[in-house]
């Protein structure tokens, strides 16, 4: 998509060297916090040195205007990851470093969201957690706590607070089946380790306190603040397979959304009765790949498979948003505009997770095509 410079300057919020992601659509301001979580009980199978599995995690969570407005907006990427994104997308050097979220860095939690529902997020193979920020921050503005996890060695680039960087290993897709199985098992363990940490120690160790909370919440763990006993999982591509796989591995994960990802692993063999929502582009039948069959029949419970006309695989990342806000320099990602892609994904994810996590009636929205979303078609159920 190419925009005239005059239109670009009037339509895109640019402050100094910052380029802002789209505005939030929900009733809450959003906070963002980056955490390093090390699983000392698990050797990283992909680490050349055999070190413990070392994860970077971003929390997007609701916060109040009063407690966040004086705090800076967080950059979308850390410095090394920003440089990596520039290289991968052939952007002018420094462009990705200027991309800025709508989330306030290290803002306190809003006391009104005690018990907020948690969404565990897994990125696509070769992507990074930061490439889904526009969607995840918008979900947080509607009351969700979105927890995005980088999977080292298959994430394009992971940067740690001490400056260490871990690039992706020299793999290409499709992975050999044994490597794919190990990667899927490792990713699934990553999500469940993070969930355990949210339930136990993250709040105390990293000081993520509730703003203006009652004494009962002061210095409590995140498990006292968020509802970690019933959560949902979300992922793109190989991350979608990871999200569905968690359904087999934790009773706490009660539903999963797969954004344009094939199904792999034990869930294909053993099946699951838990609900699954699939969103994908028309030519990529997420559950019909011959090497992943019989993925769709293995989903024994509530299931819906929607396609979004005009999308490609990368439409389910922030690429389409970049195409909007960077004009001609942005990557091509289908014909659906970035803000519209965020609206579509957020609406369907909200309806699905709300239905099964919070018992919110969707009034049949997920059982049909809807005139408000003519580009979205129910493929099968």
C-alpha cells in the first residue's frame, strides 16, 4: 500500500522520532512490562551451552489514566530486535526503533481488574513477540491480560535486559518432524512455565503492584491479581499449534485460538474436547495440511474455522499495521488494512474467549457470517 506523503503526515501520529501504533479501542489504558523468566529446572534443548531455558515475556494489562498518564509510552521493540526488524523488512535503519506502543511502560495495574482474565500468546516460527503488539495491546484495553512469550532459538531475535541477544538458529520451514516435535514440546513447556510463574512469584519479585489497591492486594503475587486458574491461549502459525497443544497439557487452559496455523503434535493423535477457534487466510486451510491431518477431526468439542478474504499469512502479525503507518516502506501483507485486521481479530477473539472463559453470550455471532464483517466467512464448524 502506497500513501502520498501529505496523507501520511496527516494520518499517522508522529511525535518527534516516534511513530505510534493505532489507538486503543477499549475502555482501559494499557500498561506494559517486560520480564525475564529463567526456568532453572529445564535445560534449553537448543542452547549450544546447555543453559537453562531463558525466556523474555511482555505483559500487556489494563491500567488507569490517573496512574499511567505521566509514564512514557513503551517502544515496540528493544534496540537489537528493532535493528533485526529493520533488516528483515528492508526498512530504513532506525525505523523499527521509532515504532511506539500505546502502552505505558511499567504502569501500575488498575485495581478494578483484580481477577482479570489471562491470554497466553505464542508467536509464529521466525517471528518475535513484539510483532503482535497492536493486537495484544488492544486486547488489554478491553480488560484482558495478554502475556506474550518469546521462544528462544526459533524467535527471529531475543534480547535480554543485560544486552545478550539470541538469534534464531539456522533452520528453515518446514522443520524436520523430530525437530518440529521438540520445538513444539519446548514451546508448550514455555507457556506453561510462564503461567506457573504468573501464579507464584512474578508479582513479588518484579514489583508489579496494583494501583490504589486495598491492603489485601499489596505485595501479593500476580496470581492474587490475575485469574490464572482458568486461562486461554492464542498463537499465530506455529504459535497457533502451540496454543492448541497447551489444551492437552494444562487443565487451566480452557480454550485456544489458532491464527493461521497448522495443527501438529499429540493433539492431532489424541484429540481434545476443549473449544478451538481458527482464523486464517483463504488459501491456507489451517487444519487441512496433509502433513497435519487429521487435525480438524481431532477437535472434538466446539470449533469454528473462519477465513478472512484479502489476508495472507503475515496479515496476522503487525505487518499490515506497518503497511498503514509506514506507507510505501511498509511490508506488503494482503489487502485488508492494519486497523481493520486488528478490529477483526480482536472482535472474534473477544467473542470466543468471552464465551468460554466468562460465559458471555455471543448472540450467535460465532455461528454465522456477519454483515459488519463481510470479509470474514465461516468455513466450517
